[in-house]
């Protein structure tokens, strides 16, 4: 299996981003400067780069998955079901979460059954977190 992936994404403000990713999502902080900050998002390197034009992206397009509109673009992580449940509970208990799609099961009883939730970070980036009871089903057709 390959190692962790890296994603650089736009942010409005280092401090609000640090607070969200560290305190709400539970990410460890990596290297940082005045214009960027690295996070460990479930073993993957995420780099938030300050961009003056970063703004709430509520006008992005959307796709449809299992009859629900999902924001495009988005990023996130695939988790075990136990990890996903713990994250979902932490988010439900946190103040000010910008929910796009509350925790639910998608494709129930079908190949690829998964739990999912969508939130927005303080810079307007859409994030999806998926949970699988069977990690071999991640790419099930």
C-alpha cells in the first residue's frame, strides 16, 4: 500500500484554521510559517496556505451521490467505522460546525455501504469523512 497523500488547500487565516483542524478534528500540527500550516489528518499531510482570495465557497458545484447533493470539490479521509463514529460524535458535540450533510449511512445493504458526513472548515473548504465496517469494500462496485 502507498504512503500518505499530500494536499495543499487555500485558507483565509492561520489561527482559525489551526483551531478548527487541531481542536475540532483532532489533527496534530506539523511545520508552519506565517503563510502556511501542515496538519496530520488521519495520517495524511494537509497543508493550508493563506490566500487573500480564499473565501466561503458556497457557490461551488455539486454532484449527486445516493440521491444526495454533495459539494464539488471536497476532500477528507476514509476511516474505519470506529474512527468515523468517534469523529461524528466529536463533531456533533462541537459548537459552530457548518454541517453540509449530517452523519448517515449511504448505500445501505449494497456493495460499498458506508457512513458519511460533510462539513465546511472556517475557510469554506468542504470536507467529507467516510467510515467503512469493511475496508475491503472501499472500492466495491
